[in-house]
C-alpha cells in the first residue's frame, strides 16, 4: 500500500467509526488532518507548519483505541507515514 492509500484507508475507517457524540470533535479533527495529509502527499497543499502540527497518533492513543483498535491501528500506520513525510521535508 502506498502512502496515499494508507491515509485513505485510515480516513475511510475513521469516517465509519461509531463513537459517542461527545467525541465528534476528535473524529472531525482526525478527518481534517487525514484529508490534509492526502492533499499534501498529492501536492495540492504544501504548508510545512500544518504538516508539523498533525497529531493523529495522539488522538488515536487517547480516544480511538478505547472504541476500535483496528481503526486506531490504521491511524498509527498513517502516523508512521506522517513521520516519514516530516523527515523527507526536513521538518
């Protein structure tokens, strides 16, 4: 699976995640950040400041793991790709 596919897989999993509405803000943040990572990888955006501020792994650890470990693992895979992206860009 290439990097974009990893992000898309996580995005699809997060979109279908059924969690209490009190966590909607976290779910929305994950969706927003995964969309950003896809756009960044596709070259549609290039904001290194935003790239540096992604926090999908933290949300997975603190919130998503309690509801769906499979979804959390997909987010962790995306987080690993995000770390590589930062290294490649020198961020």
